[in-house]
């Protein structure tokens, strides 16, 4: 897999075009899985693992990679299947989510494919509430499943959802009662995290599942003669979403004079120096890494104060 992540600069040109690149891999079977290349730092043969006492069984061990100690998670176990066997012949996909680095143990790595987010769809409705899929697509007549990594990480290493004392004052909470925030995220775990955080601030939350759904929702509002910037204090949107990503959603909103004044924060587990430039490119007001309750709450508090609600 040497060179599989070359030409990152070229891949940033996909941003705003509603496109992405998926790294395809398999666990212990024929099923194909995909992960956004922007989340991937490196792919390598499984290194020597050191077992960590009292860690989750999903964490098969830690590995020393380029001077850093990185936890290696068995992606098959994490999704409810049996543990991967023959680790020596397995691969590790080193990823960065929510500013944290971890490796995912997989059976094999296939290739990278360039796709349109319009071809990435939410999981079928009959999948159930306990599934680990955030999206699905088809490639060469094969189903490709995209795993909800945020759900896995939240179960293996839960993060605090509490807002620290002093971040939200009683005065701000009083003002927040009359305000609404629009949130957009395809991960059920992320939607719940953001919703609980914002409800603690005091605002009412409208939560949608992807960029296409959000754009249709906003267009319906303006068709009814309403102004999104008056209906909502702000929109907080994920970037990676089926049907339409957050970059494209933002660009569409900014190109429509009827809704372009809506305050937009892109809230994502994607990392990388290109993000700030892309935020400016599509016209978002701010960028925030997931999931930091204090930072998220502070952004909302700032907007409430700026709105000067009496």
C-alpha cells in the first residue's frame, strides 16, 4: 500500500464538488467497507502489538508507530462480529478522528475509489437502531458499507458530554430559551451529543440527517416566505454526509440570496490543515473539531450574545 495516500493536495480539489474518495477494505469475509481517505493517515502491515491491561477487548493492543503509541482497534469486534484471526497477516489503517489518532485492524485493504456523495446513501430503514453503519453505496454491483466510526469510538472510549461550569451563564440560558439552532449530522451518536450539548445551553434544536435534507428544509422555509437567519440562530453542520456533504451544503446556502445570511459552523471529525482554507472557500463562518462540549457551547453563547436577545 506504499503511496496509497500520495497527492493529498489533489484530493482537496474534490471539496465543494460533493465528491469524496473512499479507501476500500474487508474485515473477515467478502463484505466491502469504505472509509473517507481524508480520515486516513497511513496504511501498513499490522505491527507488533503490546496488550494493555484493563483496556476494552476491542483494543487488541498498542503499537509504536513513528515514535508514537497508538491504540489498535479490531474493527470486526467493534461491529459485533468475531475477532480477526491471524493478526500477523492483517493490516492497520491509521486514522485521525476528533483530533485523536488510532489504528483500525482489518483483514485486507483493496484500493481507493473516487465517488460522488450523491451516490452515498443512508442505511436502509430496516437496518435497526443498533447497527454500525452511517451510509452505504454500490460499486461494481457490490454493496459497500461505511461504518459509523464515531459510534464505535464513543463506545470504546466515551468522551464527556458535560459543559464546564462558567461556560454558560444563567443570563445566557434565559435568552437561549427563545432561540433555535439547526444541526445536521449523519451519525446518530454525533446528533445526540450535539443536541444534548445545545439543550444544556438552553436553545431548541432541530436535528437533520444529511446535507440534502437540510437544503430541502431550508428551501421550503424560504418558499414559505421565512428567513432562515431569523428562524435559526445558526446552523451547525457535519462535513461528511451521504447525499450532500457539508461543504456543498454551505456553498448552496451562500449562493442563494434568500438564505445566505444564515450563520454556519462546520463541525467535523475531519482533521487537516486544508480545513480552514476550505471553510473560507465555501463561505462558512467558522470551523470546529468534534467533539468538545465547551468549545461548541462557547460558539453558541457567542452567537446568543451577538444576537443581543433581550
